[in-house]
């Protein structure tokens, strides 16, 4: 039975979970989506512990509200929407905390991109450091643009899927992706010299 | 449109490649175990409580504004009964004016040098007297205002204010002589055509009276 379940598509698995409350179907879906969701949320929020909590909450939401899923939608877009909303809530909460905490300095609030002027070109070509810089720059992009850029360029989702997740028109998705990319490129102008 | 996006994509191609090559972040090893433990223990934390709650503040704030606006509208806007156009009121009064033409009075007192047009006793709007040479002698419009509180707008604008006008607020009023209106009013001189009309009316009455008298005299003759 278990082997058979693993061969099922996402939509078939959730149907099984909805109809028969089969916990194995739920566990398979969790296994399939925990890492992609973790990657998405981490790129969006930038804190590993908080991301783990968000992904856990996403899975619990999925468990509790399994009946709110409708078969005409793709399961992946549905679960990404839940995770995205929780991540946005976390960002909002953080922003509120930043507003109310006077003692916090700017350095603590937002991740800063290291001054690239002090890095030698050899160091910049070093993949690890380069990735680090890109990650930090990505967190500086406006959340509305960041979300779509992550979904498109990191998660490799189609425009249709992104449109479904964000609830935006495809044209809006495309323009936001471009704006996000432009913002990111500006932040990384020392790496990507035109 | 597509080409624009493609061009832009080409512009960012290096960066997109780097984004795709960013290391994948994975969940911790105990993720599933922790999740299933939470589910088995029904420890759903904040997730369970985060169902959409009806936000009373969000609902009440705009509705309070709307209700206040409606109440203010009812309080501040005068009802149709209260709206009286002073100009309209004046015109109505003029129309309803009747010239007293009592035949007895006309027979005995209607003399050449007493060619007075009387106003209706109820009419308080305007007094006018026509002299024998048929010129308007006294044109003192009795406006429905309390005179002590009235302001001549032209004088006021031209700077010819008097102390009486400036001390309007100090006027103490009592008795039955109440002013029906207390607002700006543009006083107009009586219309010449209206005066002509009344004059013609009075003339015709006079002629009719003379005819009647002459007829009576003819009848009395043997």
C-alpha cells in the first residue's frame, strides 16, 4: 500500500488524505515539500530557525485545513501559498518589532551587504563568498519583488504557477520579476558589471 | 512584449544563473519527527488559533465615521420647511397685496388729493403711497428682518459700517416683535412695472367709481 502511495501524484495523495484521512499520504506530501518550502521560506525570510518554524506551521495548517484544498488547483501552488502567507506574516511581525524597539540599531535589523570594495577580485570569484553576497542582497530586495524572484529564479516555477500562488495577474508577475531582478542587479553591481 | 521580457532576462542571465546555483537549504533532520509529535500531541500552537477573526476595530472604525456623518447631515442640513428664500417670500407678499378699495370709502373718502393705496393690514412687507402727482413718495421696504440686526451689505463692503451694525450681538430682543429672518438679504428697490400695475389698477377703480356715481345721479333724476 505504502509503495503504491509513493507513486501517486500530489493531487491524488491529498485526495486520499481528504477522503480516508490516511496519515501516510500526508507524510509523503510532507517529505516531498518540506525542502522546497524550506528553501523558499529561507530565501524570503533569511533566518534558518524561523524558517523551520514557518515550514512546520505550514504543514500543520495543511493538516488542519486539508478540506479547504480544492481539486481544481495544483497542490504545489496551494502549499506554496500557505507558506508564502506565513512568511509574509513573519516579515510584518518583524517590521512591527523593529518599529517598536528603539534600542535596536540598523545593523541588527537588516542584513547588510559587506562592502565589496574591501574584497579582492579573487575573493569575489570565490563561489561561497559570492553566494553569501547574493543571499544578503536578495534579502534587501523589496518583499513584493523578492517573493516572485525567488519563486521564478530559485524555485524554478512557471509564471502561471507564480500567478496562482501570489494571486496576481501574469503581467504583474512578469513586471515584478523584472523589477526585482533589476533591484538585485543594482545591489550587486560590483559583481555584475555591465 | 515577450521580446522585452526576453531581452531583460538576457540582461540578467548571469545573475539568474547564480540564483539558480545558490545552495539548497534543507530542513533539519528531526523536522518530520517534531512535526508528527506535534500532530500526535495536538500541539498546534498559534496555527490553530490563527483562523480569521472578525476584526471589530476594522469594522467599527469606518462604520462609526459613516454614522457620524449621517447624524451631522441630519443636524446641520435644514429641513425643507425651514428653507425660506427671502426673495421668494418678498415676491409672494407683493403678489398677495391687495389694494383696499372699499366702495363706501371710495365714495366718501376717495378724493383727488387722497389717492392713497393701502396695503392689506396683514402685509408687513412694503408700504407705499402714491401722491396726487403720481410719484412715489415713500419707499421704505419693510423687510422681514429685525432692523436693529440688519446690515446693509453694500455699506458693509464699501466700509461704511456704523457702530450699530458692529454691535449686533449686543442687541437684546423681547416681546412679540420677533424677526423671522436673521441672515444676509439683498434689499431690492420696488419694481417700477409693479408700481405701474398698481397705479393702473387704482386708476381703473377710480374711473369705475366715477361712472357708478354718474349713473346714480342719472337714476335719481326725475
